[in-house]
C-alpha cells in the first residue's frame, strides 16, 4: 500500500510539472499582430512648421496643408548638416522626410531627414 501511494505521488508530481510547463505561453516572446502594425515603419514628407525642443515635438505640414505632429527622442537619427534637431530650428519651410512608427497613440520619429533642394 505504501509503495502504491509513493507511485501516485510521483505520478502527480510529474503531471503537475507537465501542466506548469505547458501553461507557459509559447507566444509570449512574439509580437502580436496589433503590436507589429503599431511598430510598422512609415514615412511622411512635408514642410517644417515648428519645433518645440523642450517637449521634443516637431510639426510638419503635409500636402493637405495640415500639420502632422511627431515626437522625437535621443535615439532619433537626424540627417542634416548639423545632425541635430536644434540645427533645424531656424529652417521653417524646409522639406523634411520623417520615418516614424506609432507608439502609445503618438508618432515617434526614428529618422528626420532634411531634403536639400
């Protein structure tokens, strides 16, 4: 009887371990479709309207004459002679190409390119 109880305990221990291992989601490391869509890189081209360096915001006027707002951060690549967002502050009306993705309801610029005429 004691041997049977020991076998039952071992069996339940193995079964419990199997259930725990199988309950760990295999997809937890993968991006969900909505996450992939939100992080999809997009491009916007237009004229520089304004820059707010304290809020790290840049406004670019598109072909429809409406401003589109972009956040930027220290990781945003700036392709211009100065290579900084601050170097763009005196260039209102300059053509820019912004590479960005949507993040937490806003547009995060990953690359800001000054288009030289």
